[in-house]
């Protein structure tokens, strides 16, 4: 009996190695029958040279070198602060395509859920694209990588400019390229849909394998535009997010969309069953987290919130100013959120970590 159990485990191990090596060297057969080779993913990410656009690899290498240095700096900072991230589900509202910061602050989560305003796009046949379309796709990926490298957040205008191009097919190839650069193997991809009584929300899920941690993870992205009416039973979003159970939230550069009361229904829905939040000042107002229920840690400095053109007017956060004065922290050694606006320096960047107290 003991021998048979050991033999079964051996067979399972051989099968798993076969599966991951197959995905690493051959094709991805996603859930909707589109076949995409890993060579295509490597071209998108700039890991392999594209004869059609040799400068794409060079551009991606330059941008990712900058981003990797920043990521190393953040990881070292978090290690020094004894920061610990939960490993379950993490939700990133108003995320854009910011995989880099999400995986830096939550490196070992099992399930990542992101949503923003960008069209998701879906797997497509790269080889059927015209050369002119392929160039547009590669330019869009490298342009967005350069954009993130320069400021450590995306602007909606830039993301819309690139992902709305028909050839790019939405944000899907950018997500894949960034995931590859983060060292992930793409095992599978499939379309997703949240169906409500009046509206449906479309997206995709990537199944990833991280060789460094030997962990399988899922990354889901949805296009969701919040008008202020979302978060009620029957709208689809209520059922989806209500069903997640305990989760963490990561958000930054969120245009203060959860300030004020216009989106309070959906805001309350997200906060339900949330055990940890990592954000800058543009996420959830600090007033929502009483000291009796939440532990609060501020890294960096808070001086003011920013009135952004066309965005929600931020609330005056007296609690944040008092926390800042109480701690009197040194500035963050890296840019985070809107703290670099105006002076283009990092002295006003902050990371706020909120942890739900155990009863």
C-alpha cells in the first residue's frame, strides 16, 4: 500500500512537470480554442527579439530595468518594515494594467481580481495579424511599459489611447506581457462575464504559474464603470464581490473615486469581509476605519491630497494629517501614487496599511 501511494505521487509529479514544461515551450490552448504560442508571449514581453520591430525588445528592457529596480527597492523597504501580505484573494479597484505594484505588495496571493475602464480584449491569433497591426500591438505594449516606468502609475488617458486601438484588442496582450516580465508562465486564459439584471461586465482570467514560488495563481480583469448605482442585489456585481469571502484590497492612484458618498453602495460592498487594505490617500477615506476596529500603519508622509482635473474632489482628511504628525516618518524611498505630482519628487508619497482587528 505504501509503495502504491508513493508511486502515485511520483506519477503526479511527472505529469505536473510535463504540463508546466509543455506550457513553457509549446502552445497555450485557452478555454476558447484560440492557440497562442509561448513564443508570441515572449515577443509581446520583449523577452524575444521581434524581427518586425527590433526596437520593441530594447524599449521593454529599458523600461523593465527601471521598474525592476523600483520593485527591488519596495520589496527591501517592506521587508525592513516586517510587512506581511495575506495569501488569499486580493482585489485592485481602478487598477488599469498595474500588475507590477499589485504583485510587489501581494506576491503570493492565490487569486487576483482587478477592474478598470480599459476594454479587456481577448486572446487572438497573432499570426493572422498584418505586419502593420503587429507593430501597433508592440508599440502599445512598450509605450505603456515606458509610461509606468516614468511615474509608477497609469493615467486613464494614456491607457485609453493605446488599448482602444483595434489592433491591440484591448488590454489582454499588455497584461500577458507584464505577467511574463514578472516571471510568470501563462498556463491558460479564458473569457469571463458577470451578468446582472440590466448590465453585463466582461473580462478574462489568466492562470499563471510562478516558478520562483512554485505556485499557481489566477489573475482576473474586468471592465467596470461605476456610476454610483452599483452594489445592489441583482446587478451581478453584488453577487460576484459578495461571494468572494475574506479578501484584501490594494488600490492607488484611484482619483479619489471612493471619497464622498456617490459610490458608497459599491464601496461598502467591497469593504465587507475585507481584512487588509494597502493604499495611498486616493483610495478609501480614513474616516471609514475607526480605531476600535482597524490597526493603521502609515509609511512615508502625508501633506495634502490633490485636486485632479476631472476627478472627484478629495475629502479633507484630518485623521490622516494627525497620523502623519504623530508618526513623523521619513519620506518613502520610492514614488507611490500622486505624491510625485507638482514637484515631481517622492517626498509626499505614502503607503497606508489598514488591518482589521481580530475580535
